């Protein structure tokens, strides 16, 4: 077998003594991005967009607002900075909330119920209220979602509520992405 594959220019071979990546013999490798061609130009990046701050509120911050926060983080984390809170926070996140979100591979291990007063000092662009109670936070656009409270219900109700919240969150993300 003749040697050209290993780069020995004195021996003819399949590549004629050329290095595998250098192209024609003696041609220098491209040095500028434009020499690489359009397919290899470095990606053009736009400046990072400012994330919209969104707060999801329900009564106990144990079911609905936690679900909304989890979906928003999973689907809109690139454009959203999300929190959740309750107007009368529970002591724990309901086990069925955790179990239901696990079906979507969403984890709430580091989450806990928070009082809306804990986060009210933070600025929010959008506040989504699922509590059914009047709520005002200065400077924020208020959005009301009518979503059944699944507390004390069967797992099928939790799943139905999670499906509804997932759709509402996706619609909100789309609206915020397009500026509509």
C-alpha cells in the first residue's frame, strides 16, 4: 500500500500527500470568518432580551400558582423570570401537585409556599391572579385566570387543572414573546 494518507508527500496515495483537512497542496487554511463561507460564519447574536417578571398568585401557593410557575420556568425560562405566591399560604405544597407535575417531568423539590407580601416589594411586569380575590400590585399588569382550586380533590382534577394552566401559561408566553 502506498503511503499518502499519513501525510508523507514523497509517497503517492489517495490524498496525494495532502493533509486531510488542508485542501489543495500548499494552500493555507482559511483564517478569517468570511473565508470559511456563509455556512461556517460565526453566529450573530442579538443582545440578551430583558426577561419579563411574572408573578402567579393563588390562595395557598400550594397548587395552581406552583403549577403555573413550574410550567413558565420550563417553557419560558428564556424570556420570563417567574415567581409564585399565595394570599393565605399553606404550610406545604400539596403532594398531588408534586405528583401531577412529575408526569410532565417538572420538579418542585426546592419550592415552598410563599405569602404574596414576601414578593410584593419586587417589581413585576405581569401578575396573574388565580385566587379569585381582588389583588393589586403597583406597576404590574394584572391578569385574571379563572381556574378551579384542586385542593382536596381527586388526582384527575389536579391533572385537569394542570392541563388548563399549561395552556394558559403557553398562551401568556406566546403573547409576551410576540409583544401582542
